[in-house]
């Protein structure tokens, strides 16, 4: 018997489907509240500050700064073994939201806290996921 190794993937729901559909088009989107202006990510039905349901969707320029990152050497699941070592990073995006994403193998070798990075996309089993695509500027 052969075990099927399937990478766990996000499951879009009513709140997150517009976000994942935009990713599939190569666009990174985020929400902001039309009443109080709060920027939020990941997508939700309500503003996390004022509970307003009138949220706007916006396009990110996909540029951010590395807040922190970790290098994964021991795969949490067998399906990730071939990817190790790989980097998971927290990125503070220019627009004011924080994104967690894996980094490409190339970026993983050079990433540093404070680096300016660009987010791109990678396709995994039909799902388009954001990924830290390139380093724009290293910290001084
Ligand atoms: Zn609000």
C-alpha cells in the first residue's frame, strides 16, 4: 500500500475565497474597515476593531520588511521533508498588515531580519500561495 503524501493546504471559505481567488490571479489583497480604517489580515467577516461588516478589499504592492523568520530543518510532516531546510517568515507589509509565508530556496539562503522583500506566488496542487520571492534590499 502506498501512502498518499498530500501537503496540507488552506481551505477557502466565504470570508477568504476573494483573497485566494486574487492570489490565483497573482494579486495580494488585504481588507480595511470603511468605518474606522483599520487594516486587517487575514480576511474576516467583521472589522476586528469596531465589528463593522463593511470591509473594503485592496491590492498590496507586495513589498514588506522581514520582522522575523525561522529555518525549518525537521519536517513537521513527511510531505515537507523534501523541502527542508526551508524558511518561514513574518513580513510586515507596507500597507500595514503582517503576512506569514514560506521563502523560496534562493531567498532562504540570504534572508535577514530587516530585509526588504517582494512577495510572489507559488502553485501547490492547484492552490496559489504567497511566497517570499525575492530580496530587494538587505538591512544596513
Ligand atoms: Zn472598523
